[in-house]
């Protein structure tokens, strides 16, 4: 009884076979079929190879949400060279609440404003990359995926001893400010606290020494990440007049970066530039210097590096193999059908039943049946 049930179950499973086996004696191989098979296998191998590289690649996913962090401090990373002596210039930050931020984290280093040949080559390369980033925004994804592996964005040290006198001041370091709009500026004289804000001791500095030609080697907000370029990195401005104001209007966007190499809370920013000559007689009022007015966006961007899951790669691979196999089979059958029609090899009589052919042939050969047929007409 058990054997009978097993046999019935086995027969039932055999009836459900969706892949029936055809004996090899019933299979006919042709040269055209072999050619199509070779082409199909080649296409499968190439597409599977390219699909593997797609599986290995990653992409960046951007999500937006409201920034709910109002209590933390914002770090400003600065590296700016001004074409004036260090004793004549001062840098500080004044936020929207008229609060003067201490600039203890900034260092003043006397340097030569002109770059050495190697530094100038590095600077030109940086400007070339910045131009490509402005034209091709998708390159920013490449920088995000290759952080911690790219070249350092800081200006390399001089490879020679300077011949010219130290006529410039490199202001570099960092500041921690409140997460509100503010104004970072470099102007004549050192900053001193004031009950209504702050002031700079500029009375003892001659106007002839004013020269706010500057080079921004690095300016970023938040955690500093090697390999990331910022919009103002490499900016160089030459002052055409002693009394000239350079303004940068910056919009900061908080950014959470999550890649397979690094996880960091940083900030991106966009900038608009403006410069003008201070001439009170012509109605152009203001103070000579470099002013960076920044504002913080209320939206936060989450940048996450994503990878294709393994199951999706396997599904796509099966789709490639099955699709090519089915398509080439149908194309081969269609081409063979068209060739048979064109070459007059497609005969309708071949597909008639054998019984009908056996009845029709004797009627044509027997003379009596032919005569009866004629007499009846």
C-alpha cells in the first residue's frame, strides 16, 4: 500500500514537470543554430561581466529634513593669506546677536604672498578641479565616495627659501561660533571689545599700506574632512585700489555624510561674491577689508552611500541570461521561417494528415474510378 502511494505521488510529480526531457535522437543540430548559440553565450558573458561592475559600484542618496540641532557650536576652518603685515590686520567674528567671538584659535604667520613654482602648480590644479566641479555637479559624488583617499586640500609648504621679504600674513586655524548668522571679517587693525559691538584699531595704520589682495587656501564649516573641496578653496583676489572691500555671502547647509569609509557631520555651502572700491566722495561707503557674511539653512542634507543588494544582482543576472536565451531562440525561429518562405521550401502538403493522402492517391491511379467520376458529371 505504501509502495502504491509512493508510485502515485511520483507519477503526480512527473506530471508537474515543466522541463520535459527530449531524447537526443529527436534533436537535430544545425550550423545556424550553433552560430546563434555562440553569439548568445558571448552576449550573456559580456552583459554578465558589465553587470558585475554595476554591482560593485555605489551611488549617493540624498535626503532632506529639518535641522533640529540649535544648541551645538559651528566650527569654522580658516586658512587665508592677506597681502599685509600681520601687525596691521585683525580677524574676528560678529554674529547676529552682536556677540563678538573670541579668535583665540587663529594663528597669524608672516609669509610671502607670492607662491613658489610648486605651490603655483598646485594652485592651478586646484582651480582646474574647481572649474570642473562648477560645470559637472555629479563629480561631487565622486569626492564624497573617495574621502580620506584624495589629495590634501591644504597648500603644500614652500620647497625653497623665500628671497622676498615677508610681506603677507597667513591667518589659519579654527573658530567655534553659535549656529546663527554672522560675519567673519579681516580688516585693518586688531579687534578690541566694545559695549555696542567691537572696533578695530585702524587709526595708526597708513592708508598707503592697505592691500587686501588675498588668497583663500581653505574655508570650510563643521568637521574638516580630507579630500573634500569647498567652493572658496583656491580663490585668489588682487586688489586694484588701497581702499577696497571684498564681500562673500555664504549660505551654509548642515550635512550628514555616511559612506563606507567615513561618517561625519559637516557642512556644505554656496557663495556669492562682490567687490567694490570704497570712495566716500562718490557715495561708495564702507570699510576696507574682507567680509564673509554667512547664514545657516534650516534644512539638513543626509548623504548616504548605497550599494546594490546581492539578491537584486542575482535577479538582474537571471533576467539577462533568460532574456537573451529566449530572444535569440525566437529570432532564430523567425529567421528560419522567413528563409523557408523565400526559398519556396514551405509546402502546405507536408502538413496534411497521412490518411487523407492515402485516400486521394488511389482515386487518381484506378481507371474505373476515374471513368465513374467522369460519367457522373
